[in-house]
C-alpha cells in the first residue's frame, strides 16, 4: 500500500472519558486525501472532543490515531501541527491591531540569522493566497476586515504552518450566503490541491453541498458514514437526533397594537469619531419578533448593547412601555423584565469557572425565589438550575458542574433556559441558536414561538437567514450602522436578503447602496 492509498487520517476505536460522562465511545473516522469530510452530530455528541483529540488538545483513553497509515500519538497541538494537521476554531484568534501578515506569522516568525525575515513571510503568504484563491492583502489591519476575510486569514495561518489537513469548526456560522459560496470555492481549491478538510457543521444543506462524505456521531459514538448524493437533509437529521429536520416557520401572527419597546433616533459614535449607529428607529409590539439582519460588524452589537444599557447612545431614546430607560443601568433594565441572550456567551453570559447553579443567578440574583435584594439561596438556585437542565436538555452531570465543562451548545441551552424561565416583557436575543444542533435549534425556536404567542416582545439578531425569515414578523437590514431596508419576511429570499446586507442592492432595487441612500 502506497502512502497516498492509505487514509490521510484514521481514528479507530477512540474512547474518551471525563468524570461523570463518556464523551467518545469507540468512534471511527476515516478521512481520505483530497476530500472534504463533514462531521455532524447534536450538541454533546462528542464532535468537539474528537477534534480536540485529533488536534492533540486531549489524549484518548482508548483507540489509535494514524496519519498516512502510520500510528501517531499527539501530546499537544504542536505535535499535530508538525504532522500536518491545522484547526480553524469557530471563535477566531486574531489580534485586531496587527496586520494580516503579522497575524499569520505570529508564533512562527521566519528568521534569517537573528533577524525576522518579513520579506520571506510576505512571499510565502502571497503564494498561499494566490494558490488557494484567498485574496489576502498582507498589510491590511485585521480590524478593518470583514468576518469572511478574517476566516480566510485563519485558514492561511494553518496553511502557512504546513497543514495538509484542515479542521474547520462551524465555518459558516457567521457568513451570509454570498460569503458561504466564496468559502466553498476556497475549499474546492484546497481539495483540488490534494489537501483534506474536516468540516464540522450543523447546517445540513450546506454539508450536503460541500462534503464528499459525511460521518454522523450520536451520543459519543459513530452512527454512519454516508455520501451526500445518497442521503437527504431529513435523513441526516434523523440519524443525528432521531427526528425530522425542523423549520423555523411561524404560521400565524400574534402581533398586538401595544408597543412594548420603542427605539427612536438612536445614534452611537466610536471614541475616535466614526458613526457606529445612525438614526435607528423601530418599535417592537407585544407578541412580535422584530429581526435584524446584517453582515457582522454593521452595528448589530452596538444596537443590542444600547438596548441593554451596556453602551450609552449619543442621541435618541429607548423606551420600555411608558418608561424612558435611555439612561438606566443594565441591572435596572433586567429588573424591569428585559431578558438577554448575548452573542458571546463566554464573555457576557457565563462564569466559566463557576458551577451552573451560580450561573443561574447571573443577572437575576435580586429576583425571587432564589435571590433577593440582600440575600441569595444556594439551595433554591441549585433547584432552579436542575429544572433548567431538565427542561432545556442541558447535558451535564448536575448543577455543581462547572460551565466550562459543557459543550458550546449545552452552554447556549443553559443561557436560554435561564433567561426564558424568568417572567419577561422584552427578550433581546443575539444569535440564539449559534452553535447548536438541529434538535436543540428546533426546541429553541419552539420556545421563542411560545413566548411570542404569550405576548413577549422580541428583538432577534441572527446570522442564520432561514431563522430570521422564519421567525420574524418584521425584518430590518443594518448596513454600515443604518437601517437600509424594512422587509416582509414572507416575501424575501435569503439571496435577496444577502444583497441588502452586503450593500449590493437597495430597497429600490438599485445596485451599490451607499450610506443613507435607503430609508427603512
């Protein structure tokens, strides 16, 4: 058997145990040279653990890893990188104040004698960019770049270090359709050059579009390896979670005439002067979900922070019912009944080194039954945490489990359970299903629909266009900090929506929207 006839990667009988849980049990995965191999499975199924084993972050308790037919043992990621394996994480690891070139070579700087050889680095980066169609500009600052550009930098980083196998963790989670198409074109270039890609995703239609083969993992074990042409998204969903593929479609309107949240003339500028938000005006009524679409970095985060009291606006008002809360601190807004699902659960929603029962209290520590103005009840907080875990299928040994020990999807389910188990008037939900599997996604959609039917006013920010179009009663598009379109979700397609989001189309159907050209 020649080297290329053997699988580039073979995991055989991989088992990994943690206290109280078996994360992987006799997992098998075979990746061929020059193929895109997708790995799918519900949250807690063991995908992340398996990839961390392949990348040397964990060591298996049982089983073996082979590269090009030769058994290997990885004690750390450096060993994996040396064997030609690179990983692009879902949360990018880039320094905004560094250039593209500086980010790519960081930690692997080329030297000539005792001097850094940036000329050699630039030459190598340009070769990589040209060969794989990445379109990199080495001297651009990362802070000036789009999410899609940053992702291409992460891919270039691992290629620069000699990777022949790329692990991509949820690579399309923050991309609009046009950017997804561009990424898939990049993957085709990698594949044609003989490189292999392991593609982790929850988006089954995309998996079937880009992958040569798909391995399904359920509850820590391999269920099947299938070819996309021989299966459907619904069949994949059934393999993953034992149920049909959900849809976010909302059939009947529950919107009332009562305005619960009114934002008028909201404007925010950065410390150095540029406008981040300009003249943002909209209402959210009881029983209504108002969605906001936009390429990441076009004002969504600033809008959410202004509503939650995390950022003070320069102009405009934020009114809850009859109360002007523009100057209220965040805690007062929470106490008034505003729930918050932030886009970054690690930074804004969880204490990773604290147990789940303590995380249950975050933001609600003054609310009964577990909290009060001058006291908290650990016993009741543990009971409430256990109830959330049962109600939202959060897979962990118990309320004493540290938040950091949960998979990303289970962390997200716990955060959503914490917010939605409290009586709310308004829910601000930023990317509520990011990183969760189709089963958890369906459950979250059901909760949002149920809360909407019960009269909850919801602000929904999402990069999942199907989610926005299916759940929203009214849909706004943000572009460069302005509302450039107000749309009926039932009458617009993801492709058309992507055109508004990138500024390629205005609401009047013109090409090349500029700041302020279109009124919402």
